C-alpha cells in the first residue's frame, strides 16, 4: 500500500476515535482499502461459494490477516462514506433470538413512522407449517409482538409503507388462497385487498412492492416470480411469466412493465427523487437446482444482479442498466436511503452502494447470523428506520444504531 494511503487510513481511523491496531482494525469495524476489491497479489485464490473476506487468500500475510479480521467483525468498510454512516460508535444490539426452527425474522422489514415500529414477517417456508404472522418491533420499547390486523393476513411476504398504509405481498398456497396485495391501515389496522389477478389469472408469487409519485399520480410497482413452487412442491404450475408490474392507482390500470426475458425479479425500490427504479435479479451464478433458474447464470442471460431503470415522463421503466453484481449468493431485500444509496440483503450481509454502484461497506452477515456456516440461510431483509438499521437474521433480530438518520420520517422513501 502506498505510504499516502496508509497515512490516509490512519488519519481516518483516528478521526473516528479508533485505536489503530495492526492492519487498521478495531474491535467492531475493519477498513479494507478499496484497491483490494480489484487488485490483489498475483496467485490469489477466491471461492464463488463463500464471501470475499472468508474465501480470498493471497501471498501477502498482512492482507490475509486483514481479511480474516474483517470476517469476524460486524462492520466492514471500503470507503470513508460508510464510516460516516456508522458514526464514531456504531452499536449492534441483539433484540431477540429464537430456536433454530423458528425463522420469525425473514421477510418485509417496513418502517411505520407513526407507530415507531418496524413490521416484518417469518420465512415463507415457516408459513407452510404454522399460520402466517406479522410481527411489530417497537423502536421505543425494543419489544416484539404479533400484529393484530382486522382480519388474518395470509402468507404475507414483502411490502412497503405508503401514505399511512402498509402494503404487503402475499403468496398463493395449497389452501386455494390465490395471493395478491393487501393494505393494512397503520392506525386502525384495517385490512383491504388491493389486487389479486390479471384477467382471471393468478400471480405466481408477488414478492415485493414500491410506490412512486409523479405530480398528482401514484404508481405501485411490484415483482412477481414463481418462488411459491419452491415452497409448495405440489402447487399447480405458474399461469404467467415472471414480471415487474405497475398499478396506476389514479387510472386504475394494471400493466406488466418488465418481462421475464429481462430479469427474474425479487426486491424493488424507487430512488428518493422518484426518477429511477431498482430491481434485484434472483439467479445465482452457480444455481442449477432451484426451480427458479433457467440454468447456470454464468452461461445464461440472468445472474445475481441489481438493475436500474430510468422512469420516463409517463412513469414507465426505460434505459435498463446494470447497477451492481452480487459477490456471493443473490440480492434479496432492497432499500434506498435519502442520499440515494442502495442497500441490499445479500449472501455477504447488508451491502451499501453509493448512487453510482460503488460498494461502500457492509454489515457482515457472518457476524449477525446464528449459523456461521458458509451455506447457512443468508440475511434476506432489513429495515431502515431513521438512524437505526433493523436486521432480520432469520432466527435473530438485531438493531444497529447508526451515526446519521439515513431515512427521515417524512421521506419519499420511507419503506
């Protein structure tokens, strides 16, 4: 590393009150020079089936030591901006941990500002064994309790907050429930059905939702792909291709706007200025066994990608471009903060990218997961609630107190 870079890192860490030890490591945050993400000593080895910090080895013992230290730390920084997000004293707190067969904290991750709560749901697989539940985590009391809506919410998965209501996607199941989208009023907890079909055809498995506003018009985008056949092995085949859909709430028109040939869609969000749409692709590079896969993504047109589209004057997605590629696994849950940074739940943890796609840092999944194995169920979702990150780590619920409010309660991207 050049001397100038070493001085910069030392200065940076001292600025944040960190005692520099060895390769610029403290007990909670490890700073890895961004250069190591694209330039390593000749002869390096990496493994697709594990994380960068866990599987990369080089001929340089100092780099190897730094990567090992990062694998044991909750926070991994590649850029000063990530340290700004963390602040001088980032704190991770385990709120609740349950048994290994209780995947209570997995889907959704929705900040409901007027209730000072984050709502979340169990894994879809757990919903096949026990009735589906929406949990509410109170940010003031740090307590978790089941939500009690006006009527049962069946097989709920992802969702978002918009103008006083929480919109949940729901999966079809083996008990003749067709799935769709419901809304729950944040104050009264009244449940309403928003949509459930397209010309008499059921959706495959609506997974995530994002609202956008242009002038006086409101649009709800959502992803639909056939994950339900992976959960329920004897479900009838899909009736439609996987799509990204747009519901024009003003005109009352539902249209597919991104087709299966472009993406196998999962997480979805809109930029804070409402000009861009982000969608995660669900195809891992080495995935040949999942019923979702069209083949090994390395040899097909799909992959572990995050895509961005511009939203044109009529709020249709145009100008598709690759925004990011996932290092390990896939990107699932997706959020955007007030600064336009894109946060995704991936095999490595919760990864933060700037608006240009540069990885700034991550909340290390290995630290937050109860199961430390490389093939463990990864973090699928999380929530951004003001200056608090809420991590849904399957059998664990965590909070991280950040150094700044990344989403304000009045923001267009409260979600």
